[in-house]
């Protein structure tokens, strides 16, 4: 890569981090806990948010839905009464801090809430941009296979919590749980991993409880 | 985005297309048919290549394996006797033409072969870079959900063929096939879609036959 290209990339990362830090301070001031939700296309990010939100009735939850195009997930969330807003990147492969800064004006953020930011389905580029969050929640799924931590290390290395979704399909796929966890432990020795099923609801009581406790620690 | 950033991006695309075109001419000269294999992380790209390659015993097949890190898939392919080479991008979210230009020197490409290039698992960035290929083969899977053409339109729009994988899991997931196909038809009215299962081998006879016929037409 040419020196000019590298410099432009460095500029982009530095400017993004600067704005991310401003958003994060804004969240702190308002008592908002920011969660960056990351995973492959179809890992089950929206379904997981629905399962978590309904287990935290006393906490006001907001969702920023990031998609290249479409508002399918925002429509789904709003039908369930969730306060959700849409970002369409038009083609960009990740959300960045500027997009979040603009979109949170759509909400009247109240004290003691959680703002979930569902990122673009992408295990690579999304890992490189902080967007004001307090924690990164990675959604993996058993149907994607157990080798993902080895192939996409950065996102697993930076995870504050991992939800392994679609465990109801475990009997029908060749998922090597030990290999998956071993890959994670090398990168991120202490990250909690919850086994869940967006379809059956299994495992979400524990995950929601962890999230509530984590929120209080900030 | 600033003018400087846009100009750098335009430079990157133009330079990539220039090299892609050189590679494509090189392929033509050598009688090699180039297939860019694209899909989400865990869609089943490598498994599909194995199923296709074993159905074309008379065609010499080569595989370039693109990964951020690890050589898991290359090792698997080589164990099966497939002529495979690894590209590790180290962090980059897609393969580009320069990477391919370097890696094909690893093979002694012979007349009348197929070179499969398995791209990084990513439905966004990979769609924007031509890498010398004759066709783009998109691997989708039923476990990712039927809304993917609506959320990631570019990659489906540019597809020359789509393989819908993991149909053996259809009874256990909520996959709306009609909605999926409708989404594809809006973007790409005539693209062939083959329903396959990397696990059971279902559907690959037809897909391999299509590929052989397509190869002859170039």
C-alpha cells in the first residue's frame, strides 16, 4: 500500500476514535450503557436483541440498526415496541462514530438505559471501528462452524462478551465446541461465552443478567 | 467523506480493475476459467469447492484460499489432493487483484483448468473488487436467513451463479425460500440458483454440470 493510502487510513482511524470518545462521554453523562453488537450476516443479531430486551423490562432499551440497505430489522423491533432507529450505510461495510453521532439524536436518551448498536453483518471491518460503545458483544452461531476465531481473530480478541447462538441446531451440524472455545481462549482468555438459542430462548436469562451487572459496573 | 479520501478510493478501484483485466487476459491465454467464490463467514465455501471438484475429475482444478489468518481450509484441500495455495491478508477484508497476481505464480497453470478463488468471508467489501475472474459464484446458506439479498444487494446483483447451501437444515430453520428468491430476482432476474447441501452432496451434480458448460462458453 502506498504511503498516501496508509496516511489516509490512519487519518480515518484517528478521527473515528476521537468522535467515538466524545460519544462515549455523552453516554456516560446521560447514564447510557452502549453495546456494539457484532457478527456475521445471519448470525442472529436482531433475534438476540429481542430476547435480551424482553428479559430486562426495568431498563429502557434503544436500538440503532445498521444495514447496508433495507429496514427489515427496525420494522420488526418497532412492532415489538422497541425504540429503534435505522442507519443505512448505502454500501459502507461498517458503522463509524460519525454515523452514530448523527443517529442518536433520533432518541431522547434517558438515564439508566442501554443503547444497542447493531452493526453491519461483517466479522472484519466492523472490528476496526469504535463507535462510542462501552462493550463489544459478539454474536457467533454454531452453523458458521467452529473455526471462526482462528479465521477472524481480531473481532474475538476485542470481544467483551460472546453469545454463541443457534445451539438448538447443534445436533444437526458438525460444530466442535472445544475447538471453538480453545480458539477464543488463546485470543481472549477471560471473555464470558453464553450458549443461546434465539429460536427457543435458551440461555438468555444468564446473558441478560450478565449484561445488567456489567451495566452497573460502569 | 472528504474529497481526498474519495480520490484515494477511486484510485484504488481503478488500479485494481486494471490489474484484474491483466489477470483475466492471462487466464484466457492459458485456457484457465477463473471463479471468484464469495459468501458470509461459515456459508460453506470450502465444502462446496470440495463437492464441485470431485464431480469434475476430467478438469484440472486449482484453489486460491483467501483468509485473514490461518490455513485451515488449504490444509483440508491439500489432504484431498487439490492443488491449493493460501493468501493470508493479515487483516484486509477482501482479496484484491494484486494479491491474486502474486499468488497464481504458485501454480503451473495448465490449459483447460478451473481456478477457484475463495474470497474472505464477507458479503460487502468482496463485492467491490474484481480479481481477474470470469464469473462470481455466491454461496448463501439457509441458516443465514432469507433476507440477505435485501440487506446485501450488491453481491447478489453481481452474481453469475448462486448456490444456496445447507438445504439439509431447511426443516429446522425459518427460511422463506420465496422471499429469498424474490429478493434475488429484483436484483438479478436471470441468475441460476442451485439448492445444495455440502453435507449430503445434494444438488451438486447439476451445479457442476452448469459450471462445466459455462466454462466451455468462454
